[in-house]
C-alpha cells in the first residue's frame, strides 16, 4: 500500500487541555477548521489539537507554525484575526496578543 505523505505548509496548534477547552479552545479550533475549509486550504494548512501545553493560566492557547507565533487568552475574534494575518496574510501585522 503506497499512499503519499503530504506535509502541510502551515500548522496551527490549538490546546484542548481541560482549562483551554473550558475557556474556548475547542471552539477556536472549530472556527479555524471552518476557515481553512472556506479558504480552500485543506491539506496546506492543518489544525493539530494538543493536550495540555502547561500554560493553563493563559488559557486558551494556540500557536502558528512555522512562524512560531504563540497566542494566549485567545477569543474567537482574535483567532479569526490571527488566521487572516498569519495564514491568509490579509491584514497588516497587529500588536501581539
């Protein structure tokens, strides 16, 4: 069985540990997944749900790779804005969250 193994151009890590999940991490992941689908980027951008990142005081947490941009206390609106900025490159660089 020979299937090709394609690596994505960009990866968004979304913490779904217990505190992040309670504070919106799960919803942020769903929002970003829908944005990837709507932008036709499935396969080139991937969401990876992580267990605890040990940053519970900053929940919910997410990270954009390969830029290594870490975000904390991320609201749904901030997740959308970050997607546009780091994935779609549609907005000018904003202040780090």
